């Protein structure tokens, strides 16, 4: 697992990478081809927070914006402008690509928003979030995203990232892997392998997320809301809030879907992933593992939505409200 590419940046920039732990291939992290737009401490910078960006239909694209000296940027909306830079490197002549208007997604559990949320503002460094828009890329290779915004004066953010030929993580329309994930009733399962927040002396939290396997839910033709995360070993600290948000939905929508948490680590010290996590997020030999992920699976066993990194209740709840309640 490689450490964050930008250890000199303030905590918010770390928060834009994925969650993860110690050294080796399996440290979760952000887009491996993302670079900050500037290393100057008093410049607005961007960091691509999306995982598994690939050619295909419009999909969720995430960008974190921050200033080392003044803090993260949030709220309002910002214009995304994309350019294709080259198939094999980011040094080619930029070719204009798609544009989109991105809205701000605060991390679940964030403090109350500022009084005026109509425009981007600097936030306290303890607050984290990303800007999101649905974007389609038509060719693999290196791309850039640029943003013009006003923070008491015009500011431009530009950063490069890589678009893959195809997704390495299960995508919308794919059949869900029938995972035999660890549950509270799995014989001999260490508590911390069920949920990294547990131990021999600490019970597994959010028991409603650890009652059944994905395979069982699929066999019952039940919709599934699946969160894959490692709350204890999350460098970004996104995994815990996202997992807790899903647990809250599980209490409110238990009659509409099975809610399941898969812990990433079978044995963190030995750097062993849980087999179920491998089936979902460790499918490419040359890609690092990223989390958190949230997947929604329909009663037909196919993925209907997948959300990476920062996932909010406002994005998930409308999907659940469309599911028919299950009769007692």
C-alpha cells in the first residue's frame, strides 16, 4: 500500500484520498494518477477524489478543493471543464472535452452549513467534502479537470487524472458477486474481521449491518445496500461516517432492503483482505484498493447504483424510497 502522494498537504487533502492502513498494495487511497494543482501553501488546489474512472456512460466524478493556508472549500456550485491530454501521458495538447456543473457533498456528520450556501467559501479545516457531477469520458488516457471559482477574487484550479479503458470495480448493470461475507453468526470469525471497530473486548457495532451475507440476500431476491469500508484504518476518516450513515438508513428502511457492511481487513497486521472485499474492490492486479464504497443491488441481483468515497444520505435515500416495502 502506497502512502498518500501528498503528505505535506493539510489534513483535508488527505481526506480526499481513500481509506487505508499500512504499507503494501492494499492500502486504500485515491486516484493514483491525481496530482495537486499546486504545492504553494496559499494557492487553491484540487484533488480528484473519484475511484475507478473509466470510459462509458455518465458517472459520478468527485473533486476536492482546498487551500493549505485557508482550509477546504465547500458549498455553492462550481463549473467543471475537462480536457483530454493524451493516451500515454499528460503532456499532450489539451483537447476540449465535456463540461458539467458540480454541487458540494459534505461528509455525513458534518457541522451545520454556513448561513449562505449559495457560493463556495473557505471552511474550518475539520470539515470535509467534495464537489460532484455526472460526467462521461469517451476515451482512455490522461485528462485534466479545471475549475474557475470566486473566493474573494478569481481562482483557477486544474489537476490531471487517468481514465481507464473499463471499470475494474463492479459497475451499474453488472451482476452482484454472491459474497459469503463474515457475519455475527459466522463460526470462528474474529470480531475485528467482521468490523474493524470490534475486538475481543468490544462488540461488533451496528449489528443490523452484520446479520446476513450478500449471497443469502440475493437468493432471497432482496435488494441490498452494501457498504465496504474499514472504519478503524481509514486514513481519510470517511469510512466511519459513511458506515454510520448506512446504519442509520438500515434502521429506517429495514423493510425495503438488506443492509450489509463488509469489513476490508481479515487481518490488518498481516495485511490480509477479507475474501468478500476482494470480490468487490480488489479485482485489478495493478490497481490499489480504494474505499469506502456503497453499492445498491436490485431484487434481480444486478447493481443499480455504486457510490465511492464521500456518500451522503441525500444520494441514497431517494433510491431506497423507490423500493417497494416488503410485506411482514
